[in-house]
C-alpha cells in the first residue's frame, strides 16, 4: 500500500514540476531598447529647401568631362545635385578665372559634398542603432533560453537521480520489484522529457520597429533615406557591374541567404511581413536576421563616402 501511494503521487508532482520548468524565466529587456523610438531621426532628413535634388542622369557635363573629371565623379555630382556647380567650376577654371571666383565655386561644390557626407552619416547611424537594438534584444532572449535550458537540465538530473534512488529503496526495503520498476520508468520518462525539452526551448518577444528595411524592399517612398543617398542606392552606375543597382544586389542577397524562406523565387509572406513591416513577434533567429539585413544596408550606404571623397578630390585638383 505504501509503495502504491508513492507511485501515484510521484508522477503528478513531477508533471507539475516539469510544467514550471518549461515556462522558465521571462526575458529581461530595457523598455527603451525594446521600443526603440530614439533610433529614428527626430526631424525630417530631406526637406526640399535643404539641398538640391538629384539631377537627371543624362544632364550634360561637357565642360567637366573636358577638364578630366571621371565618369564616377560626375555620376556622384548628379546624385547629390551638384553637376551644375561642377560645370560652373570647370568652366571658370578653363577660362582662367580669378582665384576668388574659383574658390567661391569650389566652396559651393564642397558644400554639396558636405551635406551629402552628413546624410550618409545620419543614415548609417539610424541603421546602426536599429541593428544594435535587434542584437541586444536577441541577446536578452538567448540569456533567457540559456537559463531555461540549464534549469531543465538540472531538473532532469534531479528527477532521474531521485527515481533511481526511489526504485532502489523499493526494491531493497519493500522487495517490490513491480513498484520499483514503475518508479524507475516514470522517473526516466519525466527526466527524458525534461532533457528533450532543452532542444525545444524558444523564447519570443514583441518587437516594434520602423520600416527602414521595408523601404529598401519595396522601393518607392523612402522617408528614412535622403534623396541623394537613395540615388546612390538605386542608380545602376554605382554598382560594380553597372547593370543593376546596389539596392537590387542587397535584395537578391536577402533572398539567396534563406532569411526570406528556402525558395529565393518565392519569399515567405510571413517573413516579408515581419521584417519589412512595423514589427511583430520575434525569436532570436528573426532578430539575428533583421540585424544582419540592417548591417548589409549600412555597409552599402557607407560605400557612398568613397565616391564623395573622389568627387572632392577631383574638384580640388582640376
């Protein structure tokens, strides 16, 4: 009778214990990081009065070409709305204009380059902030998962050891092999379930965010990207191949990486909605994917600084 009571109570207690273990500790994240409202610029980056818009790719740059400006520098000048200023500077230098005139014209070109450089830095800061948010929350989820895994492993060891001891006591003291076997099997099942539970640990959290990745994915409106930076991303001449834009290359990389599903030709609607919308429920893999995609856009935008440096150098030494 004593053995029967022990066997009947133990599975129920172990079941409750295993349930409490599976729930595990809640992820701990800083509220301001989780909400992330501070990442986006507080003011509109691209009001019409602050800078000239990107110019048509076919706009003439005859004098600048004659003065030896490279095609890359001229394309960059068009992207930042400075080709007219470059033409005026080239024309003044070609006719031997006085130094004060050329200095003033070169200053106008440098002003456009400075604004574009600050635009690049601003977009990079926004992307880096969002990337850091995703990475930090992913680490918080991983910490909670690791604690849960350690707790499940510890309870699995305790249950397995307790069942082995209980079975031994029943077998020796009461000489009841049936009850001993039941206790041993029950403890093994619960201990094994807790052990296998470590393989299924997956924590999630609501994660709101802006649509900066969605703007790259969809094209069209791009409030998070000033027009000069957007021109760099979307004009094919700035890519290495020259037959597709930097944006096209980034999107193709996202598809081929498997982050949007196993079939590059048919991205997962669920993942597209999650990554390129305004947020949702993320797990660690989703947050890692988002951080990596933000990093890829940031790296591409940063490359614009090379072209701005080239333009500044050519404008200074022609």
